[in-house]
């Protein structure tokens, strides 16, 4: 087990996006606002010189609605907040609506806060006068917030906050330019600066993906209902469910973090207010899960782990404890990956309590499904312990125990094996070529075949094969061969093509050229058969055909090479390829043409006599390099000169040297292998010094 370099590891959100892309936004572009911190700083410093004090007040109110609390109302009248003294203040919100907010701090909906904004250079004097004026109104403000566009030293700001709070008996908070820049730039609220201060740039080229379109429509409808306090009267459980759905939709749309987390906080509040115990757990779990996998915030998980554990640790339901196991997995990942130490995440203390609770559920004979689920969680923890200790023997000893779980699960119709199946497949990334894990994968494939059909069992083998490298070619051949056989049903045609194409590469890696050619040809045939049965010929047929052509060329099976290239060019013309795809395909064909030309130059005189009628075929297939090489070997150098293929200035020795150089190129095709033609006679190919009869009769196509 190799140690990983934390600096090179992907972030959690990058990893999950690759693993489960369907959970994330599928829009290809977004409305973006570009603004640098230094530009905003200069703009804030020169507001009064441009007479933008009113713009600044409006900007500050909008910023406070996002960052502090949403229930603000503008002051009316002349500048300076009119007669109200405050530039804006909170409006009272009833409890039913306060519970539904997700932006900023709800401040219980009943507190009265006053806000004052200033762009004056003497910010401290302005703060003193504004706070004094607001306090003199005797309106019962419970907090005063003063925001200045000027830079203020933290020491001076803190001292003034204390002095004003003591003098007027009201808590005073002062935010300066640094706070504004942090809220706008670091927390990506550049749209406020663009719309209300007129700085920055906007780009709104966005192609909304189909998943995002559906999410947006659902989110709009749910938010409309949640905004109505009467919509869920007497249906608090339903309301909690809808709030959690809204949070997950916002997460999938990848809305700003404040919007996503605010919705999860709302979901937690509503789950606590009349929701079920399961809803309370799930809302908190999803909030922590989101902080890690969407916002790469491990600290949020560390901060919330213990409170979540307190809620669930005494639960006897293994599926609820599974959520805690998933959070514990994040702690293991951080330590194994080198981002945190075991002490920093308090791993041993937390895992010891969780393991002890799971052990207490393992022997519950009256609830066999629950006990088996607890065993899966316990074994998963043990896998992580073995990985952390780099104990290969302990890891190997766990695979038979997972196999035993599969055996016991066959007699339990209500056991949900999907989680276990996913875990076993993920373990393949660390199992290497362990024989016990190989048997476990076979067991899982058989188990899946019995439960959901042979095709699904074959997909288990196919996914395991995708985890292996070509160095393990014999295991690849075993897995892919079984998978291809089991994927024979029409609904798995695409997966069977993938299995056959990968099997061809595995055979080629193992030096089994004819087996590779057979698999590659079977993949191509499956594509065409599926299209004839009512399907649509996919654009992937071109690379599949090129794979067949390369396999045939490696065997020097020249008739099949030419036939395959002819079909590939026909598909390239008939199918709806875009310009970039056509350009890539043309480059692939030219590379193939160059390799074929090098092989043509190396043919024996006897083999060349079989190709006297082929130059026109090569020219028709636009294999110009191969055509020129064959023409030269057949003795048509003068015609090549007459056609302008060979420049007049080039000497015969120069031409000979060029083709000699081509003959010396390494193409990956064995020199000893004889070319195969459709002559109607049996041909025997020798393998090096020994003669090995293939017994292969090349027949007409």
C-alpha cells in the first residue's frame, strides 16, 4: 500500500464530482462576475469623490441582507437615513416565517437592529454621531451595526465598539473596508458590486443542463410553497421533507455556499419543529456531508461530528448508525491521505465508541437484517484500521468475512445489498491482486446475478476490470471474458461492446494477437448487429473499427486491414461527427497509414506479388503513404516521379534512403510474422525460431 502525497490528491469535491457527476451541476457555463480585491478597495476609498454615497448605502443594505439578515427595510427621506437616523433597520417577522428563512441570521425575527452606512474619511467621528443619533431615538434597538467604506485598524475599531456599547447600552458592531472586501470577493458576492456600485465585469453565457433545468423548476416550486406559512398547516413532517429536498436541489445546482447551507439550516429547524427523529438525523447528516463533498470543509465535519454522534450513538437501528459510519469514513480518509493526524481528528476515541455500539448489534438474532447491516459497517471500519496500520495480512483476512456476509444475505430477502456491493467494489482500489479479494468479487458477481440477473453480475466484473492495469492482463482476461459472456442480452449491448473492446487490449498485452483480433472484431460486429435490430449506429463505432484495424495490422492480416479501413471511412462520412471529431479521426487514419506504409516496405518479394492489384485500393482508401510505399516496392518509382510524389530534385539514392529509413521504424509489429492473404490456402506462421501452426485458413470476406 503506497502512501499518497496530500498535495497531489484531488479535493473532496473534485473526487466526488468524478465519482458521482450526476450529483453536481451539469450546466456548462454560468453567469460570472469578475472583480479584483484591489479594484474594489480603490473604488470604496474614492466613493465621495464620485458622489456615490447613495449607491454605497444601497449596496451596503443589499450586502447586509445577504451576509447578516434578510429582513431589512430601506429608510426613506433625504440622505443620512432621513428622520429615522438609521439607514436601514430590521422589520419584525412572525415565527412561522422566521423558521423558513435560509439567508443570513434570522435573529429570532423579533429583534430590532439598526444599521448605519458611511463613506466619510473620518469614519470614527461619523460612527460616534450615527450611533448617538440612533440611540437617542429610544426605539428599543437591540443592536447597532455601522459599516464604513474606509480602512480601520482592528485595534481602533474594537476599542470604539466597546466604548460606544458601554456609553449607550446597546451592542455596537463596526465593519470596515476589509469586511466588505471579504464578503464580496472571498465569499463571491461580486454581483452586488456590479449591480449597485457599477464595478467589475459580467459574463452570462450559460447553457443550462437538463438536470439543472429540472432542479431549478423543482426548487422554484418548493420555495414558493415553503414561503407560504399556510401551505403546510398540520403537515410538519411533509414540510420538513420539502425543506430537505430544497437544500439538496440547491446543492445539486451548486448555488453559493450561503444559499446551500442556509437551506440545510432551515431543514434542520423545520425537522426539529414537528419532524420525525429520522428527519432530524438526516438533515444534520446531509448538512455535514455537503460541507465536505461540495465545499471541501473537513473542519465543519470535525465540529459537528460529536453532536451528531450524541443523537445517534444509542440508536439500535443499523441504518441510522450507517450515517455516523459515513462521517467516520471521512475522518479515516483524512488520516490515511495525510491531511490530518489521528490525534487532530480524535479518530481513536470516536471510532472506539462507534465500533463498540456496532458490536452490540451483531448478535441480535431477532433482527437478522439489522445485525447483518451492522456487521457490514463494523467490517468497513476494520478495513480502514488495516489500511491505516498498513497491515496487509489483516486486510486479507477481512475479504472472506465479507464473502460470509454475502452468503448469509442470500437467505434474507429484505437485506439491501446495494451498499455492500458498492463497498466491495470500492475496496478494489486497495486490494491489489489479493487472491481472497478475487474470490470475493466472483462471489459478489454470482450473488448479484441471482438477485438482479446475469447482466448486473457481469457489470460487477466489468467495473473490477476497470480498476486493473495491463500488468495484470491475465486477470483482466478472466474478468472481461466472463463479463462479455454474461452480457449477451440486447439491453446490455453497449456494455458488452466495452467488455469485448477492453478484452482485445488485454489479449494484445498478453501477446495473444489472434484472440485480441477476435475480440475486437466481435465488438464491432455487436455494434452493427445492435443497430440493425432497431438501434442507432453510435459514433463510437469509428474508434472500435480502428481498434479492429490495428489488431489486424499487428497480425499482418492485410485483407482485413483494408476492409476495416473502408468501413471506418464510410462511417466517418455517414455519421454526424463534428469538425473536431473529424479532425481527430483524420489524424488517427494518417498515423495508421504511416505504420502500414512501414510494414509494406518490409514485405518480402513473394508477399508483394500478392499485392500487385492493391495500389488502386490504397489510393481509393486515401492511404497515400501506404500507396506510395507499395508503388515503390513494386518498381514504379518513375511513375511516382511523374505523378509528382517524388520531387525531381530527389536522387534515386535519396529515395532509397527514405524508404530504408521507413523500413527501420519500430511499429510494434513482429518482423518474423508473415503477411496473411485471402488466397484460399492454409498459411502457417512461425513464432520466432519454432514453427507453430495456427491452422488458420484465411477465407474470403
